[in-house]
C-alpha cells in the first residue's frame, strides 16, 4: 500500500501544477470608418460574390508558418468565427469606407440589390510566423453583372511586419495587409465606375 502511494503522490502533484492554458479568440479588423461615411446615396453597387481560402486555413485554429515546409496549428489561438466570413466582412467594410465618396456601395451576395459589378477574391496565402512577417497572396477579379465580361483580373502580393509580438501582432499585421488589398481593389472599382458614368 505504501508503495502505491509513493508512486501516485508525485503524479498527483504534477497534475495539480499542470493547467491547460485558456483558448484565446481573434478577429480581423477593418479600416477605420469616419462617422457618416456611408450617407451619400449610391450610384453603383458592387457585390462581393465569393472569397475563397485554402483548405489549410479553413479551420478554427490560427495557422502560423514555422519554416518553409512546416506550419503550426494552434489549439489555443483560434478565430472567433469562420475566417472566410471574417475576410468577407472586412473586405466589405473596407471597400465601403474607401468608396463612400465615390457613391459606390459594396454588399455581400445575400443582400445586394441590382449590383453593377461582381467581385471575386481568391486568397492563396494568408499566414506568417510569430514575430515575423504576415504574407498575403491574393488573386481577384471584377466582372460586369449583365454581360459577365471580366473587366479586371489582378494579383496582390503584400507583406506586413508583425513585429516582436505574438498572435495579437500577427493578426493585426494580417488586417493591415487586407487593408492594402482593399485599397488596390477600391482603386480599380473607382476607375471602372468613372468610365461607366
């Protein structure tokens, strides 16, 4: 009996000292919107028809790259919701902020009414290492709603330094990269709507 207690006590003490860290949840941030930015009546509506992401990223856990051929999938650092839905939300918010003065309104497919253009975005890469650089590789296409004609096809390769921080800094850097992507898309939409007026 004494031998059994001798074996169990260290194990119990170790279990008491070991606690599971709490799960932390993250979300992407949109560009800052000024009050009343969307007051102007829209002349054009753009629908974000689809945002595609790689299967590797389509999971609750945040994926970070540890080296060229290895990634880490964290059980304790997760997206607060669907990453695909969060990317769509941020793109819509960013584009509305950037295009408000141009009388362009951006919506998702579910609520868009008679859009002039369709926007499709394919995210090839949205990752980075802790304390390193957030990398965004994306292709995007704008097409005319009625004619289905492809009006613009572009690729964006964007890097943002995450600094010395952890997951908070990495997600902030990813948000900045999406902000830059939004600016590039907004410029193209602005050019198309000016030529259509």
